[in-house]
């Protein structure tokens, strides 16, 4: 049985068959999850942009805070424009389901890659500068096991048939791989430029998640 968007094999059909009139509770749970997920994505993207802009890795404008609510208003505007633009462009260019599959594949591929890099960073940190607190099982073995677990997930998300259980992605979902590749290449270029021209900004990324009472105010961009 395959799950579809509607009919007996959809989530709605399964909920109606399993819970009767109480299927509406499943509907409310799905809606609640969708809203919570969208809110979390908006928070993490705008706050990350603010943190990186605060140390001048991203344009300083993204560190602008709302004068009353203290929220990263410039980042929210940029994130909204990019998100709505991508969804509408792909939705009208293909169809809503294809747009969802393409965007989901891009996001999952990037996120799984981040998990792998974080495991590498953990092992590298304790091997290079944190040997006095190094715990081989916690900081090395678990990091290696995490990488080993996520590599098949990364290949599956990207549709790279390195294993028999991985199927190639069909067009246009297969475009996700090149999109991620171009995005990562652009990030590497930015990193190399910063390392050459502003190495202090790379060092300052160590404090991107620290609280700073003297955050960037909008009036700083209007001083004479």
C-alpha cells in the first residue's frame, strides 16, 4: 500500500478508518506540527543569520534588531522573501508535491551533512585542543559511529546509489544534488575569502551563540 495525498491510503483515510470521528484530532496534530516546524525553521534561520552577521561573517544588516521587540527584523524579512519565493516559484513551475519533494531533499541533504561535520568537529576539537577533557568513547567512538550512521542517510537523501537499497532520484527531484553542491561551493568560496582578508571574523564565530547585551541597533546604520 502506498500513501497518497487523498483517499483511503492517505493519512486522512487511515485516521478516519482507525479513529472514526476522532480523526479530527489527528488533523489537529498534523496542523500543529506543521506550524511548530515552520516556526522552528524561521527561528533557527533568522537567529543564525543574526549571529553570523553580528561577527561580520554575513552582511551587517542582518544583525539589525527591531527597536521594540528585539527580534532580528532584517533577517526575518530576508527569510520570508526567500522562503515564499522558492515555494511559489517551484509550486507554479512544477506542482506542490514536486516542490515539496525537491525542497525537502535539499534540506535533508544539507542537515544530514551538518550532522556529519559536527561529529568530525567534535573529534577534531578534542584531539587538537581539548585533550585534557578527552573521553575516547564519548568524543571519538560515538563521533565515528555517528558519521557511519549518517553516511548511508546522506547517500539515500541525495539519491546516490552507493548501496543496493538506495534508488536514484527522478527529475526534477534529482536537481537537489547540484543545488546543494553549488550552495556548498559558494560557502567554501566565502570561507576562503574571509580566511584571506578577514581571518579575525572566522575566529569570532566561536561566540556566535553567546548573549551580548550591546546588540546591533537599527540606529547604528544611520549615524552620520
